[in-house]
C-alpha cells in the first residue's frame, strides 16, 4: 500500500523526510507493540511498523537521480549485504529469545529501523556537502 502511494507522489516529493521518518516511525511502532498488553493492538502496531519499508524505494530513487551509474552496484551490494545480515540476525534473534525473551528480541528489531534512518541522515549530509564543494 505504501509503495502504491509512493508511486502516485511526484518524483522527489518529501524525499529527505521519506528517507528518515519511516524508520523512526517503524521503530516507534515496534516499541509500542512490544509494550502493549493486548494482542490485537500489538498486532496492529506491528503491521504499522512496516512503514519503514518506504525508505528503500526512496533511497533507490535518490541514488538513481544523483548518481545513476551507481544504481546497479547499489542494488547488487544491498542484496548481498541484506542476505548476510538476515542470516546473522536470524541467529541473533534466536539467541536473544533463548537468553531473554521474545519481547527483547522484538525490541532489538527496532534498532535496524533506526540505523537505516541514521545512515540516511549521514548520506544526506554527505550529499549536501558534496554539492557545496567546487
């Protein structure tokens, strides 16, 4: 649903905001779901945390407009990094559940959302500095 909405927006619309805010919102929804005492609101909040999925297509659009020659490399590298991280994180989440609880593992998931937003901020600062330099 979110990607359909992105497709309907004008190109570059709220680009900087959509690189940062969905990850922070997704992390907030995860924390709210973890702290929720009822299953139905927790499930709804967990589904709402999928708002972080808006960041990746916005990131690809940002890269394709700024440096189209890097888009293929970015897709390949992000695919490899994603598979490596997913393998490691699956194991780590299992260990968290064994050592602590499912709640701790779910709370740890939100860190990835925040890290992506921090990466986006760093990329935007770098892009701004790059455009200012002669």
